[in-house]
C-alpha cells in the first residue's frame, strides 16, 4: 500500500504542476492550482516514509488515507457547490482529476486495510 501512496502522490503532484504551468501559459497563474501537488507531497511522503519505517507504516498509511479522503471531499464539494455554472475549464479538470485520484487511493487503501485485518 505504501507504493500505491507514492504513485498516487506522484500523480497529484503532476496534476498540480500541470495546472500551474497551464495557468502560466495563459497568463492566469494562481497558487491554488498547486493544491493537488500539496496533497500529493503529503500522501507521497507518508507512503515513502512508511516504506522506510516498518514500525510506523500502519499509522502513516492511516494518515495518508485521511489526506486522500480530504483530497476527494474538498474538490468534490467545491464542484458540487458550483454545479449550475460549471464549465469545461482547467480548474474543473484539475479538481475532477484530484478527486478521482484521491477516491481511487482511498478505495484501494480501505481494501488493503480490510485484507490486512482478515489475515492472521
């Protein structure tokens, strides 16, 4: 599961950097475009440290899942609150991408936690 956290963190970093670079190219750069990258750094770092510190892995992965859940809920809430005026913009694509990556991470993590609980 730690490797999944590192990969999902990497994807979120790419989403954030791509969104920011797109903003620079259009002349509308905003630091909020880097929000997915911040979540990606947190999730990826927790996964990486979890790989190094076996004794802390379980705790670190639970914290990573909390970041993943927040990374799903926050952009989803933002999108739903503006559902009547949503257009196909870079911000919407970034928020949808972040929500999707975080949702997949949470689902895979919960499945892993359940599997770990079942094995003696």
